[in-house]
């Protein structure tokens, strides 16, 4: 699917669930992806495991470790994506070193292979917008979105640059710190949404989203969707009735998104 398919997925409000590819196995990931779609996912975010995931909290770090221990690699990740049949856009979240090393210093190689595998976009949280030119050009060439994260501390000047270059959607960080399920909506979320310049690129709030009420409040506050990760990775880690619980939790969050519109 193309970058445009992501924007289309946000038209009615979007739930973007995250799971780690290969946690605990690629075969399980495929089943879990189907369950999330059954529950109401509009865009699927798959983590490409990296050994130093600086933006991720303990829950996702543990999922990444399980996937790495099980043998997940960039090539296996792309094979997994190519085998998925979920019918919604799939975006990868990973770190720049993974893309750089995959192509021996040329990130265009990963982007080309990602597009051929069926990915619709990339989220690279450790890539500053000022240094994103090469990757952005490669993504544009292959019609992949390059999703930037807007933090509560992002300066006005950098915010304008991010909005100007954003494709697919803008990932608005709900609070400072790393990922991890929370029970409240931070005041930083409202402030971050309020200071965004006008843009046609949809916005999704992540980092801490785990409940239906949070999803409703965030969308009612101006977001076009929510990203939720740790709540799903926790279910995977528990290992009990995983597909059923993933679908149920996705349905609850999707209902929150719908109620907020």
C-alpha cells in the first residue's frame, strides 16, 4: 500500500496498534496482526527489533528482546511483512542504525525492499528532521510515508520543519519519557495538539495510550487517531488467549476513537 493509504485510513479516525515483529515468533505475529485487524485496527505498526531501543519503555524493550532472542532480523522482518494479508497499511517503527547497516551505509536499499515487501511507511524516532533528507527522498521515490514524532519539547522552529516534511501522519508524543501504558491523559498532550500548525497530515497521539477513555479524550481533544503499544505487548508477553484479548482490546480502543469524533 502507498503513503496515501495511511491518510485514507485516518479519515474516520484511526487506531494504530503496535506489536513487536517476531515476538514470540513470526508465525505468532501474523496471527496477532489478524486479531488486531479483527478488533478494529486501521493502521498496523510493527516494531523492527533493535538492540538499543532508546524511545521504548520496559514493556516494549522486553518484547524486542524476546524477538531478537528468537532470531528476528531485518530480512526476516521484511519476509514477515510480505506474507501478511491484513488489508490495512503497515508501518515499521525502528531505529536509523538498522536501516543504515542493512544497506551498508545506503538507506535506500532498505526503503526499496520495504516497499517491495508491502510496507506503507517508516517511523524512525532517533532520526532528527534536519538529517532526514536522504531517507525522506528514498521514501518519496518509493511512495512510503516517513512519520516524524513531535515531542512536548519540540521547538517551534523544528515543529514547522516536521510539519512541512511529514507524510502519512504526525506522531504526537503524549508525554515526556519512553513508551509505556498509563491510565491518564497528560496535559502535555493537549498542549502539543494545540500548538501544531495547520496541516492536512493527520495526527495520532501515542506514548501511554491504553484505555477506551483515553482514546476518546485524545480524539475529542483534536487528534485524528491514537497509537497504542505497551497494552498490546503486555498481552503478548502474558501468552494467555492472546488473539482473543488483542482483538477485544483493539475493539475497546477503536470504540474510544469513534466516541471522540
